[in-house]
C-alpha cells in the first residue's frame, strides 16, 4: 500500500497568480530562453522542450498544472521499454491457436439447428492484451491467497474459453456446448462471464456495460480495506479490468474514477481496448476517443499510459524531427483510422502520407505492404509488456492503459474494422482459409471444406502447451479460477437477539432502529463482529447509525487530518485507516459495488465479510437494480436494508422518495430473499436465519447458500411488542404468521398485513369488533415474495410429479381453516400482496398504494390510497357484503362515518421519526 506521501496531494498544482515574483530578472531569462527556442528551432522543438521540463518537474516533485492530453503516440518511449522476458515466437504460436479456436467455437455455435451465436471480433482485437497478461502478469490462487482479480471484458469470453481448452481445462465437447448450458449439460459454457452458471471458473460478471469498471474500482478498494482491518493479506493482489472504449460512455464506467485516485489505489489497472468501434459504428468518428479518455482519466487523478502504435512505427517517429508525423497523427480522426484498417497500403500512402512532401519522403523506401502493416500498439507483445510493467511499478495512483487495436484483427478483410463486425458470427470457407493462412496453422483445406471447421491443438507435449503451463505455474495457477476456501462461521446464539425480542416497552421506535440495535449487538460478537461491513450512502445519521461512529469508525485510508465540526458531540464523525464503516458519499452505485465486493470476499479471498447496506428504500432496487442482478451472478451474500420504506411513510419527501414497488423488483431476482417485517422480534429471527443460511454450514456441507437478504424497514415510530410465547418462527421465516386472533363477533374475516401496515390492521380489528360485530384475525405477512416463491415451487413439483401425492403451498396450509374472506393490506402497491392471490383459500382482496407518491401527512396519504385503518374496515365489510354476510347498506354508512371520501378528514398520524 502506497504511503500518503506517494499519493496526489489535495492541490495538484497551478499557476501562482497571487504570488509575487521575487526575482523578475531570473523569470525574464527563462522567458527569453523560450523565445529563443521558438525563434531559432521552431514551435515544435520549443513544445518538446517544455514537455521535458514538465516531466522533469514532476520527477523532482514540483507541482505543475496537469496536462489533460498528450500527443497521439506511445507514452513509453522505445528507449525506456524494459527487457521482454518471454519467448515471443512461442507466444505468437499460442496466441494464433487461441485466436483460431475462439473464432471456430463461435462459428460452430452458429451451425444449423443451433444458431446461438457469439461474438468474434472483440477478442480478436484484444487477444494480445490478454495473452501478455496470462503469460507474465495475472497471478493465480495456488499460493493460498486471492491472487489477482481479473475483470474480463464480457464479449471476449470465447477467447478465454479457447485458451482454457489449450491448457486442458476445458474439453472439445465443452467448446461445442458454448451457449447451450441446459441442452448440453454438464458441458455447457455460459455466453459471458457468469460465476453463478460456472462457479468454478468465472469470478466477476462484466457484460452489463459499465458495471465491470465500477466493480473493479471497489474490488481494489475492498482489497485495501480488508488488509487495513487485518482480515486478509491482499498486498500481492492486483485488480485488472479489461474494458471497451465504447463501454466507457456508460456513466458507471467513469463515474467513480475519483475514489480510486483519492484513495491511491495503485493496486488497480484499467486496460481499455480502443478498437475505435462501438457495436455498429465508430466510437468517435469525428474525434479521438483515446485523447478524450486520456483527458478524463488524467483529470480524475489517474496515471495514464497510452499504447497507440506497434514497433513498426518506431523508425518513422524517430525521424520526425519537425513533428509533421505527430501532427498528422494528432489531427486524423478515429473514423479515418478505422477506414485505414480496411484499406490497402496504396490507399494509406496516398491519403495519410500523401498530402505533405515530408511525410511522403518518410515512406518512399517502404512498400505498400509494409505501409499496410504499420500496426496498432495493442497487438505488439513487447509494447504491451512495457505498459503492464509500468502500471505495476507505478505508486500512488491507479493506472489506465489506453491500447489502440483493430476490431476483428486477423479475421480477414470481411471482418477487420467493419461496422458490422460485432454482429458477424460465422466464417465462410474462404474466410477460414484466409484466417488459417494468416495464423500459419497446419490445417488442411479438406478439413475446412467438409463439415464443421476443426479446433486446433498442437498437442500436450508441444513446446507451446508446455510453455503455457510453465508460465501459469510460475504465476501461481490458472486464471480465471473461482475457489471457495472459506469455512462456515461460528454464529452467535439467542443472546445477541435478546434485546429485540423484549420489544420496545412504552417507547416508540421505527423498524429501522430495531434493526440497528440488532446490528450493534451483532457487531460486538467476538467471533463475527469484525466481519460486519456497514455501508451507507451518506445517510448514517438518518438511519440512527451515528452511534457506531465512536467505536466502529468510518474507513478512510488517510485517517482524519482535520478536526470534525461535531467533535464535541458524543457521536462525533470519526474517520480511521482501520475503520469498519464504509461511508461512500452520495452514490448508491458505489455503495452497491462495495456491497458486492464485500459479499463475495468469502470466495475472492477466502475470508467471509457480512456487508450490511442501508439506503433510502426508493433508491435501492429501482436505481441500482442492474447491480443487484450482478450481485446475484457474482454469488455475493449480505444484507440489504431498504430503509424509509413504503409509499406513504416518507410522504414529506414526495414522489421520487415514495417507494411502493421495490418488493416487486426484488421478486424478479432469484437470489434475493425479501422480507417486510413489522416488529423487532420478527427482524431478529429473519437476521438470525439469514446469517445461518448465508454464513453457516448447509445440509450438503457447503459454507452457506448463494443468496442475499433484502429487508424493508420504516422510519415511523411504533411500539414493538415483546416476542409472544410459542411464537411461530417457521411462519415468520416462510412469510406468514398470525399475531392476533379475532375476539367475539357474528362474522369472521382474515386481515393479512405487512410492515408498517400491521398496526393499522390491529386498529381495524378492534373497530370491526366494537362497531360492526366482526371478528377478524390479523396476520403478519413478513414476506409476500417468499410465500409466492414457495407456492410456485410446489406447483412446479406437482406439474412434473403427477403420480406422487400433491403438495400444498404453505400459504394455503396456513389459511386453510381460516373463516371468512381475506383482505391483504400493505404500504406497497396492490401487486405486491396480489402475488399470493390464487393460493389463498376463499375470497381474497387487497388494498394498496397504487400510483405516484406525494408530499403530505401520513394520514392524508393513507386515506388517499385507502389503506388506512378505516379503509381496512371498509374493505373487510365490502368482502363480507359480497358473500351476503352483511347488508350492502352498511358500506355507505362506513364511508360516511369515517369520511373516507375526504382526505383532509383523516388524522395526520405519527409525524417525524427518521430512524
């Protein structure tokens, strides 16, 4: 880990406009020298001298303004390139075999009757970038640590499979099962890096554009966090993220660059494959994407290495004494470079070199073929090695390598640099022959003309394969590999949950605070307390978690170099290099990336962490839902808390803060176990069971299940009852338990409520008994989602096993003998409780907060949506009237008695209560 002095200071540099000149004569001498250089040697020479002075100033740690972009040439001069330790000839043979197998695998996947496709061109452009990493840099896990973490570009997966095939990690049958995961099981290969589908191979899902770079930044940060807190030695781990230049347009790709620079994450390297193409056209046809990205990364405080040209350009650049060639490179737009990649040497001679006699003179002794093969730096192993070595050696900043390539490189004229390359999936016989000849592979024509094109393997004893194995052995094992070394945790007993089970007495607290109290007790546990990772997007005080500041502290690798403005308070803001809490600022995306990195640490580093991410409910699944899908794919575990939940509970904040649908979004994620508890004792049982399922030992001996828990908690203070005797723990965990049976009454009904709606249901129960002669049982539906999930599983079993005794869904069993109609109510839209409708015996109806939220009192909002206490009474009476149990005239009486058509008539309800 770099020391503080190696990192960027708060002020990078700038012209001292308000500092007096104490030696104007010396200043004038420097200015005269510059004028003389311009007058005698020209502007290009003067510019060169200025750049060298800036470079030397940085070497001597003199603060000067940052240059946002540099010339369109390689950052590392030829004279500064290190010795290349590999055997370039063998590596070329290895790479050629890999290129062939990757393309053939995708082409075979397009065979008649299959047609599942794939992508050829991305790996073709980035193959050398990966190959140098595999041969010289990517550390495996054989030494017992986490090795390096490599985020592979999603569309390049065929190349990673092709290399694994040469190393005998994958079979030919598996390559032929690419994108056929079920029909060719167990040989199926996932289309992209999907750890959930290939849990022993892939580590990080990346194909949802923008999430790879975001995840890589927070993985590098999590590595530092774990080391700082003494949980794992991650000092040897380096994070590599392979990205596309088009992908960098996603806001997630660039949105968190500053945290990597601010925390000096020199354990992180981005490799941006700049093949100048998006899926269907140039990234910047009229501009220069490498220059644009250089400016953005430099401005964010990153170290930038540009890898633009291969070694064939070195002699030309060496003779460019007046800068005419560099100027031409600087001013040629990307769209034109893309065209040059598809044209002849004669075309390039005429259109690139032909408009200036000095340029023409540079190439007059070169053939058109030599001009045609003036190549891009991202295809040159020696140049790539130099860039990677420089990135690893750099201290104090993360590094980005901008590597120029050609999309579809080596695939032939029908593929290279074409706008349609991304969608081209099948090679013709002529394409295959040209491709084979380009790669110098010993494959006969007849093997290409008859049937499917063959894979190529030089043989297990060949020098290429032995070289590959030797290199991986020297680097600590094969990559990518996902290994789970973590053991089940020793989990705390009932004592840790005792406070929550006692209830709140006469005090009113929100369910958010009930959860926070449980978490505080768990963090004191000697066995697992240090493994909790609280995460919040700048809202710890809102959620009542400022009580953690003095003891757990906020993680900051630089510590706290200032006096906190609230330092005299008991719960003052406190940062520490060994802090436990992650306070990532106003960034739900950054917090979710931290959640994912912490939640997968059990596999990445063999050390389980228990992330607890608490956020404004509306800004959870809705805003970062793609990342929660990424979390499921990465097999991450942990707790997600949608605080300030519900459509009417945070009504002062208005429409965009009123969450009435997150449980529906959560229901779409198969790895998400979602609950909407009402009381502290319910939360206690849910958290305890969540720790058991995720971090205890499973029935088959594995260390935990690959799920994560989502709890919605509220900011409305209520009295929490003590846990009843003979509490129905199974019902709490499966989603439904009865909390209060009805009393006396002529007619019966059932009220199912969740979360903050449970107290309304209990009030309605009393009114129904006192005023309408109705006895209604009240049930707490702790999880509509889990009830539905179990019922769907039961139906699936019954569908496929008609000869066996038919199973009955849990919700049906629970309500089988319950009398009267069933009414469901929650602070969510009706579609949330309606998930279980068809499995509820008898008549079923729901009330919900459908529509946009708005700013008003809680009471007014609930009256508007007709989910308040009096609306529940009306709902029960309405269902009884439908069954002929009560006269319909009673319904109008109830509406008039409770003024249900007048929002202003509603009691304002409980006010305030952030936590």
